[in-house]
C-alpha cells in the first residue's frame, strides 16, 4: 500500500472512532444535565444548549494558535496532541458534579482539541495534489459515519453503565488511538528555531495575509461559515418542525430517521464527489452543490408530510457532501505548504464559529416569529446564504487556478 493511502486509512479510522465516541452522550446532554440536579425544564434547555456550544466556542478561539504550531512543529504532533486532549477531558466529564463544571470542561476541551482541523491540515500536506479531494472526502465520510453510529452505541452504554460510564469508555477509546496514530508518517515537519512566541505570531499573521490577499480564499471561508451555520440553525429545532407535519406514532423514531438520512447520503457521496473534483474541477463541484443545497433548503418551506421532508433531507446531505471537501481541497491548493497548518487553523475557527452561531441564529428567529413563520424564515434565509456562496464561487472561481500555491 502506498504511504499516503496508509496514512489516510489510519487518520480516517481515527476520525471515525473519535466522532463516534464524542457522540456517545452528546444527543442525551439534556438528560445528563437533569441527572446533575437541574429540574426546571427551561434551565435544562439552557444548560444543554450552552454545554453543546461550549466546545465550538473554545475551538473558534484557539484553533488558529494550534494551526500555527502545526506549521512550526509538524502536523503529526498536533494530531497526537489533540487525541490526548480529547481523551483526558472526556474522562474528566465523568467526574463533574454540576452543569457549570461540565460547561467549563467542554469549553477547555474545545480549546485543546481540534482533531478534525489537524487531520485536514495533515492530509492536505501528505496527500498527492491530484488525490486531495478524494482524501478529504473520505475524511468527511469517517466523520459522518461516526456521527451515525455514535448515538446508537451511546444509548446502549448509557442504559448499561450510565452517562458517566459512557464518558469513561469514550475517553479510554480515544486515548487508545494514540498508539495507532503514532505510526503515521510525516514528510514535511516543522523546524523549531528562534523565539517560539515570535514565530507563532508570525505564522498567524502570514496566514491572515494569505487569506486576505486572495478573494477566492475569503469566499471559501464565507462558504464554510454559512454551511455550518445553516446546518446547525435548524438541527436543534428539527424535532419541533417535525411535530408540525407528522401526527403519527413513534415520533422519536421519525426524528432519528430524518437525521440519519442526511448523514447517509453524505457518507456515500463525499468520496465520490471528492474524486470527481480531483479529476475535473473542484470549483464546479462546489458551485453546483451550493446551488443545489440552496434550492433544497428553500424547498423545505413547502413540505407538508414526512416523506417529502425525507427526500429533501437526503438530497441536502448529498449536496453538502460536495461542499466541505471541495472547499477544503481548494483552500489547501491555494495555500503554501509552510502555512497550511495556520490557514486550516483559521478554517477550523470559522467552522466552529458557524457551529456556535447556528443554533443561536435559528432559535432566535423561531422564538421571535413563532413556529408558524419562524421555520419558513430560517429555511429561506439559510437557503439564500447557500445561493450567495454559489454566486461568490461563480464570480471568483475562474481566478483560482492562477493563484494556486
């Protein structure tokens, strides 16, 4: 097996395991908050939302720093550092005794974790340029596959050993990956010299210059933010929306199927669209996927039964499968090797910002305009964001090849 394929297999496997372990308890946070002594339903909802967002807040603040250190000391070092941080802080969640402690632990976890960003930076450097979209597509597939299987395993673990037992198992599994990832090889490592603080600051400034001087880079960062914001703006409220169009039995099972069908199409198509972009044009894949995602998102306004929603959510997952891998591949090819860690650090920060702002954005609109009109407005606004991103790529994409690093 070629070295880059072996490295890709190990990192994708680690991505899958980490994502699955991370979601053992995440869907059940509200139940765990209640177990910690919060009885008021409004307080439970508040703490569950705050705790879920804390990780993204920490990532948005600290990812550029870790990205700069990756350029300085090597991407493999950041993979290993992230695994240790995720494992240790997940274990710490098993000993919290209050929602505030859990919030602080997850905030700190966000500050020190960032495996996905480290993996993207590593893969973008160690993979042949003509295979970059394919590799990043598989990386997303590993992430989404973990998202699919994690809650199911977590539900069984929580039933047998409780939520704290699930945190212990997830932490130990994550720490076990350290030995596996240790064996990935790195051909382009950092070379420490001089003043580390000055070099870190210099790396961050160089990354900002690279992003700022290329309009296509700025457009890609905008697309990353709106993609995550659009996804997260409706997910926490999707159960409420489903209750307005579905009056049958087993609502919980229907909700699970709606979430899963989006992930299933994403898992299937991410590597396929990544490979297609490698052989043809990532800009074209990105443009058509943004256009499709925008139209499908707006189309949810006219949904009046569960089957229509399932079809549209499957289509949405398919279009989303081409957005992030294509955007990541384009950012990688337009960034010099020496600054890819720092640039992908800012990318992780943008990603986390979208994840953090999305639930607040969607919840605020639905809370302000009510269930009847709020959902329609969220679908319309987020769909228009996708279409605007497509317009940006259509405008600046033709300049991208001239600016490749």
